[in-house]
C-alpha cells in the first residue's frame, strides 16, 4: 500500500532534496509538486540531476496545495503555510518553514517581527525534531519541521540540558552553514565570487531559530532558557557545524559526558556520538539525514564544548521531514533515509 | 542468492566509492576489503561517511586478494593486478587500473614506459565500457574497467566515429577533471591551497588514457586512429567534462547528429543525450553512474563539437565497475546504480 | 604632472579592478566613477576591500561620461560606448566592451546579432592587445580593449600564426574561465551552489570573442582565418586558461617552437614563456597583468598545443586597459602593473 | 639608505608572503632566503607568482640564519628560533613562531607540552601585536610576532577588556580559518578533496594560541584571564574570522561599545571599525595587513559579541611581521603594507 505526497516549493533547494530522497522511497510517491516561479517547468529541466527519476511538471502552488494526497510537504517561505493550511485538513502536513514551530505567538512576534498569521492553529502542530518528540510526532497529523540551525544546535546540547550537566542560560552557540541554506536565486552577496574564499557572520543577534532553540531547551530544563547565537556563512554548498559552549554544572569529565551522550542517543538511528579522539565534520554526512555529535570538558574554564554536524538539507530540512513523515504514516522511521554520505 | 565481493585498494577514493555503492547492492556483499597503507584500520574510521554501513576492518592486500569470494574489484595502481591475478582464477575479476585495458603490449610499452608485466594474459580480459562491449562483458570473467578520461571521451564521440560522421584522425579531446581522480594523499600540488582558485593542464602529450581511446575508436572506425588529448585539473572534487572537436564528414546538421546520438544511446540506462538547448554539467550527475552527452555542428569551420560529462568516480570508475559486475554475474545491469545525483 | 581619469561601470568587477590597480598609480588619479545601478553609493561600501583607498561616491553614468578628465575607462556592457562617445572627444578613451574591437561591421552583425550602432566610428579605434599593436596604441586616443578570452587565446598562438608554424585554419581553442568574467549580480546559474563543484561549457559555437580572435589572427596570417572555440565555466573566481591545438606546418620540435615564443615575447614585460618542464597555472598570476604561455609538439599527431594563462580581470580586462592607458599617455607601460601575484 | 633582510622558512606560505610583500618594500631588500626542504631551489620555481620579482635561490637554513643582514624574519616552526638565535646578535629579529611569545616558561610548558628551550632569553623579546605594544616594539631588537588566531582574537576584544566593558573571564572565542594557516605540504586531511565542501573543528581545548591571548588580556585586565577557544578549518585558502562572546559589565549599548572601539583604534592605520550595519568579511582584506572589527550587544542575554576578520597570512603573519620590522628600523609603519585587497 502506498501513499501519495505533494511537495510545495519544489523548485527550492529543500524542495529538490525532498524529491531526491522520496525518489528512493518505496511507499511514498510524489504525486504533485508545486512552485511559485517555476510552475509549468519540468522537474528534470530545473534539476537535471533528477531528470531520470521524475517525469513531473511543476504546477502552481495553489493547485499543489489543493491536491488530494495523503501527505503534504511544504518548503515554502514562512507565512505561506499559515495561509494554505488554515482550514480543516484530512491530509498529513509537514511544514519546513517557521510558521508553526513556536507555541507562543508573543515569541513569534518578537522574532519574526509581525503578528502570527494564525495563532489559533499553533496548538495543532508538533515540533518536529524526532529525537525530542518521537511519540507525539507519530500521533500527529501536523508537524513543524525544525529550522536547520535549530536541529543542529539542539542535537549538540540536548543531553547536557536534559541531564542538568550545564547551566543552560550560559549557552552560547556559534553556527556555521553552507550557502544552500539561503536557498536558490538568493541575489546579491550569494553569487560565487562573493561567497568563494570568503567567510562572514550575519544576524549576530536575534536570528529566528533562537526562538525555537530556547523553546525546546526550556522544555528540557523545566524553566525559561535564554541563549546567544551567531550564525556564519561558509564557502560550501551543504553542511552545518554547531559549536556550543556553556558552564559545566558539577564536575563531570569528558568521558562521563560522552557516556551521557551515548545513553541519550543510544537508540537513535541517525545520531552518531563521536568519542574523545574524533570530531564532527560536515562532509562525513553530506547528503544524508545523519548527525555527528560530541562533547568535551574544557577543564581550565570549567566549560563544556558540544559540537554537532548535520547536512542543512538533510537532518536540517528534507531528511528530517521525511523521518517525520515516516512516523506519521506508521512506517519504519528510517525508510529511504539510510545509506552512506558522499565519499570523498 | 547473494555474491561475496572483495575490494582491493579500499582506502583510495575509487575503493571507497565501490564500498559506498555496494552498500546499497541487494545481491553483492563486500566480504573483505584490502589496502596497502591502511590495513588494520576500520573502514568507518578512514571514511566516517561509511561508518554506519560497514563494520569492516581493512586487511592486507595479500589477504584480500587471496580471499575466496565470487568477485574481486581491484582499484590498486597499475601493475598490481598483473601480479595478483597471474594464476588460474575461478573468481570474477574487475580491474580498475590500466593493466589489461590494451590489447597490444607494444602500445602498453609506448604509453606506460615499460614492458607489460603479463602480456600472455591480455587476451583473457575484456575492455569494460559497457556501452561498447556489453555482451562480451556479460560473458567474461575478467573485465578491465576503462580509465576515467577514456570513459568520458568515448561516450562523447562513439556515435560520431561509429557512424562515420567525423574523420576520427582529426579528433582533439580537451578533458577537465576534479582532483579526486588523482587519488588520496596525493602530495605536493594537491593540497587545498594549491588547487583552490587554480586551473592547470598536465600531461599535455602522451597521457596513458590516449592509448585506450585510440584502441576503441580504431575498432569502431575499422582502422587505426590517432588523436590528441590534453587533460586539466579543475578546483572541484568530482566530475569530468570532455570537449571533443573533429572535422565533419558529410553535411549533417546538429539536429541530425543529435538524432544519431539518440539512436545509439536509446537503450542505454545511464547515458542521457541532451538536445540543442542543453549542455552537460558535471554537477547534474555527481555521485551517479550517469553520463550526459551532446553534440553540435560548428558550421563556420565544418567541425563537430561533442561534449560529455561523467562523475570520474562513478561512470569513470566505481559505478562502471559495478555495472560490469552486474552483467558478469547475470544481474540486472542497473542494480544499485539508479537514483538521482546531488541536488544542489 | 598627473592625469585625471573617469571610470564608467565602476560597480562591476572589471570596474572595481580598474579602481584597485589605479589606487597604486602614481600619475593617473580616479577623479570620477560612474555606475548604473549603484549611483550614489560609496565605493567603499560596495567594495569594502577598496574602503581605505577611495573616498569616492559613484555618480550616474551620464555625469561620469561627461566629466572633464584626461582619460575615460569604460567597463560598461557593449553598445554603451558607441552611444556615450559618439561625438568629438578630446579625452583619451579606453573601452573594455566589444563595441569597437572589430573593424568590419558585417562581422559585428554576424557575432553580435545586430547592426553596429556607429559603424562610422570603427576606424577611429585601435585594437588594444599591446603585444600586437603597441605603437598604434601609443599614438591612438581611442583604444578598444580585447575580450578576456581573446587576450588569452591570442597570447597563446601569436608566435605560431605569425611565424607560419601552424595552419591557422586548423586551430581549435578550448578556453576555461572563472566566474568573475560573467560579472556581478549575474543571476540564476551563478549563485555559489550552482557553480561550486560544477563544470560546464557554454556558447559552444559563435562566442563573440571568436570574431576578434579571427580578425587579429587574419592580420598576422595575411589571409582570412576561421577557428573553432568553446568556452567553459570553472568553479573559481579569477583566471582564464586557454588550450589551443592546430596542425603543425613543417617539422619544428617543441624546443624550436619554444625558441620562437621566447623570441617573440623577449621584450614583453608581462608575458612569461614557460619551458619544456613547466605549464601555465592561473594561480601564478592571479591579481596581475601577467600571462604565462608555453607550447608543445604532439609528435604522434603532428599537432601543436599552445597554452596560456591570464587573470581575466588583469590582462583580460583592467590590467590590459591600464597598460594601454600608460602607453596612450606617454608613461612607462608597466606603471602600477608590476608586482607579484597571490601566494598562495 | 636600505636594509638587507634574511627570510628563514621561505618555502612555507608565511615565508612566501613575506617575500611577496617585501618585493614592494622601498627600503628593505631580501638578501637571502633559507629553507629546510627546498634549499637549492629558485624562489620563482617554487612560487611562480614570485618569478618575475625575485632572482633568488633558496639556501640552507643554517646559511641564511648566519647571514650578515640588518633584519631576520623567521617563519620556521617553533623551537627553531630558540636554537638559531641563542647567542649574541646585532641583527634585528622577527620571529613568526611561538618560541618567544610567552613571558612565563611554565605557561609555555603547559601549552607546548615541553620545557621552553631557552627560558633565559624570554625577557629579551617583545610580543609583536603592534596595536598593543607599538612603542616597545619600536625600541626592541627582538620581536615575537603573534599567532594568527591570537592577532584576530585580540583585535576583536582589546577595547572591551581594556575598557572593563566585559568580564574577561567569561570570554569564549570561536575562530575559523582558511587552510593556508596549516602551511604547505600539510599531509592527510589537507588535500583538496578532504577540505573542499567540508567544515571541521580541531584542538577544541588547549590550542597553543590560547596562552598568548590570555597573557595579553591579562595585561590589559590587570589580572589573570582564562578563556575558552575553539578553532575551525574552513574550505578557503586565506582568512580568519573570530567571533567572541562575553558577559557585559555595565549597560553600554552597541553604539556606545562601537564608540569605544572607534576611540581605541582611531589612530591605527590597519584596523577598520565597522558600524552597526556592517559586519566583517574575510574577503574584504584578503592579501592585506588590515583588520575589520565590530561589536554588538545581545540585549536578551546581556552578552557582548565582538567580531574580527584578518588575513591569516597578512595581519596574522607576514603583514604584521613587516609592520613590526618597519617600526624596529625606524621606518613609516605602513611602508609596503597599504593598498587594496582583492576585488572580487
């Protein structure tokens, strides 16, 4: 028995990655794909790498959004989902944008700079980091996929905050991302000559993903959490590396913290805990839904450094969305998501 | 029913790509992997991208070469295979090096600068470009995989030479490759700072792959063929683009030549002929066994320009080797080799 | 005594490179810089790398074009110069676009796809490859700077065609360029994710620069010349590498051809002839006005391979323009143009 | 009147950058250059970008170290200088390694893992970050150039620590560097395929540069300072970006902190303070001795984020060394060091 899926925003990088992964999926078939600017164009002409796998012509967003399918993936910019999915809906919905990640509309206003377009719907959605909310996701029909930075940041520090091993309000998170996170056709500053041989920070305070990181860490800590966060743009296409630091509580050693990580992630199919002699690298998991995480104590400063690597289009977007979809449809969570990353 | 495989040279890029692809193979299982320098090391420590998929420790070359398996893939440098496989052998052998690609030991001496180590064995081997020798490969137990440049160059011009549409002795082939073709640990001149933001030619005359290109084109043309060939190193990891030019015979138009290409490659599962408005790009097929080819007439000079793109580690090495192995074992030729390339 | 210069198109890459080089010029001062889209913006905000060196605000093109200066550099797209400089003009003019490179308006129509906007002015302009027309440039007040590919291609083969060492009508030129040649804000296909880890050809027949290459080679050969030419886009910011091949006339050896190159370029301050053991690399001369050239005989095919490397923004654009300006103003030709390239 | 210089370690990247900059120097001439592995090789063959500027053959380290020159630049790995310069020396010495940066041999032992080879000489050397010790450097004959990360980190936070605007013991410094910092021929993990499209941390605790950062911040703070520091390797050749965070003391706004930065760096010829709407980028100053710095208050967490960008081979190595040499020789500090960075 199979499921039909609609992909909204299929001409963007996350949308294309959804198609790329779903091409291997034995149970979910992409029945319709919608786009804003590229409606009418064949998937294979827009993304020749998908040419042999999809005989699919992009339709308008409206048509795709209205299609009778079992599950809808939306990788449209935020505010689209709130409008497209405002009514009753018997379909499963996975939204890759920020519309429904936050539970509190006031926090949404603070970080998104405008009132939430549909605050009444917020409680219908589940925050979709599987490692935190697996059961809730499996029982939900509306899942808000995490932001790419949030996925990386949370995976880096969950065992620390959950275990009370650091003071969460001392956390500083330094994140570095490849440029595919900024999407296609991203204009001035994203041409090759501006990105290549260059490194730059942006959104030094108030990045939108801070809100969801704080929300989820607050749930783990049992109290409000405030963190600082600085993202950077790195001259590569895919990958996020997150380096977090916070004040240690207690006197756990690196080995003890690694043990806590191994315990927390023991049953997780996509998270690999690296030991004391290995460090995460984005290339290890490029093109996959995997994460690498590790942790060290800096004895001189009594701080803990936690590091994670993910593919921003994988665990940071499309891979995570399909992991959630698998759960929502009662399938094996890893379907279509296993297999190695690029070598080299 | 399954097959056991040995991979020799598993710590190199082509060896790692063999592992990466075979991980998805439903029938061929990697039973043993051998390496020179890295024997004793776990595959997952050498290539963390393969960590979750292989619980395999590299053994010595000798041990791997002697293993009782159904099929052996060797991605060792040339001269190794001639020594390792000199005796009777009931196993299927696919060699990715240059030892057995040439039929004529005199040509081997001219291009490799030394006598062939085992000229008596040359006739046991089949040249393994599937698009030229499918049936022979299927019936063979020893297949010599093409050189990466040769695979790209031949796919670009086969329909022209085969159809008598150009004068093959006027062919000039300009090839550009990413650096993974040079292998791992490749020393001075291959560090990032020397490759990045740089472009350079090498082996301007006499590149080893010229010999096999000429051999195969000679068979197609029914007479000896001599070509010129210049390879270049491009600041990217994967991909080969080949741009060939030769004098047109007759007065075929671009559209007629494209028709000849479509006819030749019609049943080929891995070759996509691009029409008059598209051009090959390496990124389209990065990570796959695919090729993109196209052709144009330059009416002003009465020349024909033929262009192909492949992944040097895919159709140029490991993908092609597994395509051959599938045929040799009586399996569907595309097993483990379909699916999209990287997006973006 | 100093000269005042106007730079038109200062917000593009070639315009910025003109500013960068002129910043070091002891005699020519940039008095005004004009741009289309960025008029009103400070040079240092558009190009922070120039921040400390220019306290200059971009003005409109019209204002800059009308300024009373000694010399005008225009790096606007073609057709602009023909309109801006149609009247009498006592200023020296160096145009980096294609408006006045061709002597024959019929050829212009063939390659540019439209009638020449000011055919009556063509004879006022000198083709500005210094190595071919030094004296004429020194005596001229209007110089049309060569196209970037044309500069690279001509430097590679001038000694061959001039000396009758090849048959010029057999020439095929394969050119590879970094993406800064396509200019800033170049839209779809030029974002980092589309360029990085990718290699692609374009304009496989009929590139505009073919016209000027043929014109200049025809002058050297004393008869019409037709060549084929294929450009490629390489994932790097700066640099052009040209690999040319043609049929040898006579039986000159590589060493004899190198001698002819050394003789031709002996007094040239910016062209370095590499011997039989060295090959051009773009990184060697990144950021400079230099060229590296070399030549080889392919004895097996009786062909000659000639290779050159330049910086597309240096000898291929701004450096060459300033070399010409120095000559036009009676200055030492190398002023502001010497000094090493990037290391590494 | 001119000075003769010796460059030790001329075959490394920092050594080559010393040559590149000194080529423009009107007063300091490179009389001799020494190298370990490449003695006997011409500078122009090792670095063709320097070909036209240096007719210099590398000599042995011993010969270069013993040469009678006015000033010696050593970019050898640490422990070399301590041995080469142990006796009386009338020459000026600038060491780019770590031998003499630390005042306390116990700290050296802690971070370098061995006893200091010449503790008695430590007091003869001045720490060479010009912005901190200009007068002392001008009067010194032995200057220890800062580590590349230390230069970037100190420039980012000096005004904060000096002004008591943050609690220095809460500082966390996240640093990202291009790979030229690791030097030439740097072996496994530094080939193009391992670096490209990859991002990785290293030395998560205990990097050697921490010691000198703490030493200098301690001097500014008037008390011992302990910081945490995590460096990362970014797929680019040149550039360091440092992002520092610490707890604000008092209630200064971003604008007030920027004012403090402007005041501190007002007379500094190489440090540009960016305002509230600009952020440092490494490309802005690639190839120069410049730094860009800026600062922000994160009001939500009461933390201060300070960011700097330098070229690791410029202000992080060779540029800084020549700035120091200019001071030591009584020259204008900016000699040979002004001029724009790469555009684009």
